[in-house]
C-alpha cells in the first residue's frame, strides 16, 4: 500500500479523516467516494485518493495506477447506481482555468440527465 499523506488544512483530507461528514458511496485502502454537497446533476459523486495530491499537475509517475483506479471506481459506482447503459461523465478540473476549487484531486462523476458538450 502506498503511503497516505494528509494535509490538515485540506477539506477533502478532513473528509477522509472523518472530521467532516460526507455521504460515502465507496471506500478502500486508497480511494474514497462520496456525494457532492452541491450536485450539478441528479447524481454527482466525487472520487478521491485518500492521499493528498493537490492537482493533476502534482501526480507522480508512481501514482499512475492509483489515478487509473479512480476511473475504475467511477465506472463501478456508475454501474451500481444504474447509469452504465444510459451514460455518465467523469471529469477532473485542474487549477483556476479548469475550474478547480478544492485542491485535492477528485474525479467528478455526473449522471442522470443529458450532459451538454462542450462544458461551459
Ligand atoms: P472542483 O470545483 O474543485 O472541481 O470541485 C469541488 C467539488 O467539491 C464541488 O463540486 C463542490 O460542490 C464539492 N464540495 C465542496 N465542499 C464540499 C464538502 O464539504 N462536501 C462535499 N461532499 N462536497 C464538497
Ligand atoms: Zn487533501
């Protein structure tokens, strides 16, 4: 198992630690998924590594498997929630122009309506 790094000032590290409540959907030794508090679709979950990685720019080569597992967990949750066939979107925002507001990487999983493309 890879080392878990935690930032006490990070909102999502605090959710991982259980200091801030969240509606958890999936967890294992590396990954946690929970519902977004401000959903942008009928179903909106966030899939995060337990370890603190601020942005996609900070992902290390040794964390490539972990990054891939975020996608696999997203697909698993989408299937469990019944969205595999209808479809869904996964997205990761990076830094200001990407629209990132929480600096602990997270995959958005959005489903339950027709999603527009291109995104705004
Ligand atoms: P970003 O804008 O960084 O890509 O996405 C951050 C997401 O975190 C937003 O969709 C926002 O609604 C969500 N979020 C912010 N604070 C909380 C919180 O305290 N709990 C949960 N469950 N989601 C949060
Ligand atoms: Zn963090």
